[in-house]
């Protein structure tokens, strides 16, 4: 090891089929790009350690041995990016992204190319940019966190993905399937910046990615851009209303749907009589103790982006 080189640690999930899905020649070309810019590379499989904390401890220890801080690269979809980012808040070491998910909202909102070789070049030639990261209890979310029907959508979508492959259409098809077969309402109390509201809802959605919210034509995308919690609540849970809401979502007119309320806030607390609630966090299903407490860590994550991009 030469301490005069810059360390680059790439973290990926072997179980996601990184090498199978991406041709070996692309992988080799990425390595060539990075080494040509003076980086010494080590690759880490996210599943090689019992948890992300122990893996990232090894990664940070490696970087401490060099004169330069280098870069830590997350290669994968929302789950991998979330896991790596959760350990990199308020770190000076920047995080690089190789977008390999279905929608790649984090990469797209930061103008990171979806082409892997172009993204690999940005990792070593771009500049670090501070991004807002939203938190729900002890979890972060880069894109969204939701409860109610949405976790059921996620489970059904993964079933469709396993059977038919990963296509954006599956997100809508799985949503339709859930509405036909299942309906779930939550009785909650939501505290928004100190003001409490009783809510009976089939779905609450909290977004942190302004691009994702903008594609739904939600005005609260501006809230996410400035580091506020952006929330959407459906206030009516009968199947007819939910079908109409799904249709408006597909048409990009969610905010025009009846009984859909959106808001921006600095802090949100979700109370429930249940001790735990099922929450979808960046596409991963987790069980969380109530009350759910949400806030945004502003400018908490440094991400390598192309030079001179628009403010996010």
C-alpha cells in the first residue's frame, strides 16, 4: 500500500448480482478509470459483515491509513445507498454513487450520469456537494419513508420483480394488485411543528428527494429542496377513492386527487396506539417503535457530483 495514493473503497451487494448484471468489461474499465486518477481500490461486499456498522468501521480504518481521505463509493440501488449513507453523515470523506437501481432518484437529482462509466468518472473528477438527509427514528431516508399501503406495495413489487424482472411498470402494477386484494387503514395522530391532527389514513408518504416529488407534480418538492420534511397524507381509504388516487399518481397529478393533503415541516411526530408500525424506508421494510419522530439533517452528506450543477 502506498500512502501517497488516494483510497477508493467500493461497497456493493454481491446478492444483488453486481457482476452478473453488469458485464465484466465495464467493471474492468471502471477500475482503469479510478487507478488512472491515482486511486488505490478495495472492494467490499456489503453482506460480508454481520452489519453495516462493522463493515464501515473497516472502511474508515482503511482510509485513515492514507495521507488523503479519498472517496467511498456505493454501487447499487436505494438499499445499498441508504446503508452506506447512514454511516457517512457529517463525514468529510465524500460518497460516490454508481447508480444501479430501478429509478435512481438520488443520482438523477444530483445530475450523476446513469451510465456506469460516466458515473465512475464523476466519482474521481467531480466535486463533493452537501445534501440533506431525512431521518425517521434511528433510520435515514434519501428518497422516502412511508406507512400504510406503501409497504404492501413494496412487498408486492419485489414479488413482481422476482417473477418478471425489474421494470418501472411493476411499481404501478403491484400498486393496483394491492388495491384489489388488500386495504389497510391506520388510526394515528400527527404532530406537525407542534400542532396535532387526528388522522385515519391508508397511506402516509414522506419524501426527501425533490425530483421524485416533482415528478408527482407535488408543490412540496420545494420543501424537500430546502431541507424540510415533505409529507403527503391520504384522508380517504375506500377502494374507489384509492383507485382514483392511483390513477392520478400515474398521470402525475397526485396533488389534484381528492382527499390528498401535503405539507412541509421542520419536525413531525406520528403517534399510534400500536407499539410498532411497519415502515417502508427507501424500499426496505422495517418495523419501528412508536412514536415515529422525523427531522432533516441539513447538508449532512457529502456526495461526489459533476462540476457546476444547479442548486439542489
